[in-house]
């Protein structure tokens, strides 16, 4: 509102300066005073322009940065929104890409094109290399990517808390780099109090609302459980149960012993879906 008032004052000042220069023959004697008035107005105009620049703390409709840059530098002015969903809800033609939001310690990758939009990318697991119970919280946070290992999972609960509804949404896509988007996964809704960094594996009250490809909940596949930090020798982030020997349905794997068979993670026991491929893990702090 303050910015709007400043712009209004600027318009009035410019109009006043313009009118002061429109003098007829009878007013030529008053030109010296008009010049003084104009100089005073221009000085005031300059001060208001400086104040206006100072007051622009954030951008309502920021431009998306292209996906795939090695590292994103913080812009001089961030987006006013605090999440991808907030930016979607502001209106305008938001585009898929990377944004710096107010209050976020790192840039985030937003998806406005699929499943209602407003999605924030939390994890990209492109391989098993380098993953453990520490890197899953934050890995290459300045380089959100579809093709390289990346995580801001440690920020997920803070983004969740920006929402107001009783449930939030999360989305899993497997084999994203190998087959394209929206395969062997889906969109789920979970209660507001569920955590993205749970370590118990008891968050099972989840609802699958959209399924990608044809699969069923099973021990040798995705289980009806929000991904959790299981730890142990093999798994980092998984839907597998705590007491099971199978570790299918795993998003992120950390192989501490030699096993060349798994480049990614065991996903669903089947001819096409056995390997997870590149996994994309998203969140949206509201159901819709």
C-alpha cells in the first residue's frame, strides 16, 4: 500500500511539473518562480524515487530461473511468496523453474504444470552415491535439479507449516530421467502433523489420490506409508516397514557394501518397475 501511495505522489508531482511549464504570454513574467517551483518539485520527485526503490523489498510476480544451472546466486530482490503454492495462489502466469522465496535459506524448484501446480521439489535421487542420514537433510541446496542428486528435505516441515488445511500433499515420481514425468508413483494426502523427517515409520494414515501407472501396495513394492528415514545399512528414505527384511519401495539408498546390481534403489518387484531410476519427491502444503 505504501508503494502505491508513492507511485500516486509521483504521478501528481509529474503532472504538476508539466502544468507549471504551460504558460501563456500573460504568465511569462512568472517564469522565474515557475522554474524555482519546478526545481523544488524535481528534487522532491528524486527523493520519492529513492524511497520507492528502497521500499521494494520483494517481487509479487518474479521471473523463474531456468532449471539446470550449476549453482543459483541469490538475487537482489526475492519473491514475496514464501513457497511455490503461495506463488501459484497469487495468480499470474507462474512458470516452472527455480525461485528464491522470502524466508527460505536456499532456492527451490517449483512445478506449476502437473497435478494442480504449487509443488516444491524436496529430493532428486539420481544415484546411490553420497547418500546417508546427514546428506538426506541437505544436499546441493543451491543447485535444485532434475538430473543431479539434491535435497532440501530438512526444510520440508517448515514449508508444510505454511499451510492451513488439515492435510498436505506429497508426490513421488520414479524413473523420471529414464521414462519421463509421472511414472510408478502418485500423489498422496497426509495429516498436517506428519513429518517429512520421521524416523519411526508409523505414518501410515495416508491417502493415495492419484496413481501413476499400474501398481498395488505390497511388501515388495511401495507400502502404504509416508516415506521415512529408516537408516541402517542400505536404506535412507523409504516406504518399507521398520521390521521387514525387504527394502522395496525405497526412494534413496546408501549402499555401504559392494553391490553393483542396484544403481538406484529397489522400487517395485516387476518387469519394468524393479529399479526406481531417478526419483523426484515433491510436497505441497495444502491438499489443492
